C-alpha cells in the first residue's frame, strides 16, 4: 500500500480534545510537496495547516504508455 501526505485545517474535537484534520483537505504525493504547500498557506493566511501521513487505499493510477 502506498502512502501520501494530507494537509488541512486543524480542528480540536470537543469530546476528547484530540486534534484532527477537517475538510477541505489536499493530498500530495510527497512530504516535500506538502511542506511547500503548508509554507505557502502560512505566508498567505498566517495559519499553518496540519499535515499527516496517510495511506492510498483502493487508488487506481493510469499507467503512462
């Protein structure tokens, strides 16, 4: 199973205080791409998105001929 990196707004759950990613979120193939996007969002909005590693599940990629 392949992995990817997801960034999005950080939300704290009221019930248990855990921080989670809320929608909308953006998926990147590499951590470097996700870091660059986090940097850009922070420069523009002043808020740094949360970043998490995730697994690509049942993902189909068209092969290049």
